[in-house]
């Protein structure tokens, strides 16, 4: 009995997944990778176009998400609206600075980093770059993993607005910036799902075929 083939996540996806960049042949529902024996899946249709569309829409929504207020607090003294950055400044204190840093990274830096990372992956893949393929695959996996936790901020703000309802003394309502921030999160997740990571290895596969 021959030993089992290496796992696809190490032998192909992380190391050199040129063999796994192929899809099943037309007319076949399933196929196996000749290198790691993992099941192959069909290519994502119009991956570049769909990913660019979602990414541009997310970049457009990112601006009002940080400019418009995300929460409006109404008290007996009046109403006060705060943006994400204002919330970071208000939370900054000798005891609240960890929460302030969490909001800064999760609400401002991570969304912008995801947009820049996806734009980098799209541009390098469309230009046919064959450099740092393994690092770009890892970058895609990282963006894909972080995207699963991006809705935490939206849930926290929504729960805060739902729980703090002490009318007529105090109430908290979501602002328009929260809806744009939720749109940024959803659109970046759709962009990640629309991007086919096998496009990163297409240029390398074509070069190997050309010089074979």
C-alpha cells in the first residue's frame, strides 16, 4: 500500500499550487489534482470583474463610513453624534486605551488593509507577476480569515443601540456611518469570495508550459 498523498494545503496551496490551478475537465462533475489527489473545483466565473466591482464599491463606502457618525447618543442635555475616530479618541484613557486600540485596528486599519491587499492581489495577478506567489497566497488566506470576524464591530454597535434605551433619560441610535461600515464589511467579504486564488499561479503555469 502506497503512502497517502501530502495534504493540499501544504503541498499545493502553500508551497507551489501550480498543479492545483487547473479545474475539472468540461463534462466532468469531479476531478482530482494530479499532485495531491485533492478534489478540484471549477473556476470562478468573471473573477477579475466581480472582485474589482465589489472592491471599488467597498472603497467608495469606506469614506462615508469614517466621516459620518456611527452612533447618536441622546440625553437630557441634548444629542451627540460620534464617528469611529471620535469614538477612538473618547475611549482613550489610562484604563480604556486597550479598547480604544481594538476599535482603531478593527474599524479603521483592518478594513483599509483588506482593500489595499485585495487591490494588490488583483493588480499583480492581472499583470502576470510570477514573484512572491507563495506570499501572495498567504496574504489571500489571511484576508479571507480576517473577513470572517469583520462583522463584530457592527454587531457591537447594534447591540449597544438596542440595549441602551432609557428613554426619556438616555437612548442610543445607530447613525448613517454604521450602515456604510456594514456595507464595507459585506462588500470586502464578497470581493474575497469572488477572487479565485488560482489566478495567482496562472502566469507561472503558462511560463512553465512555454519553456517545457
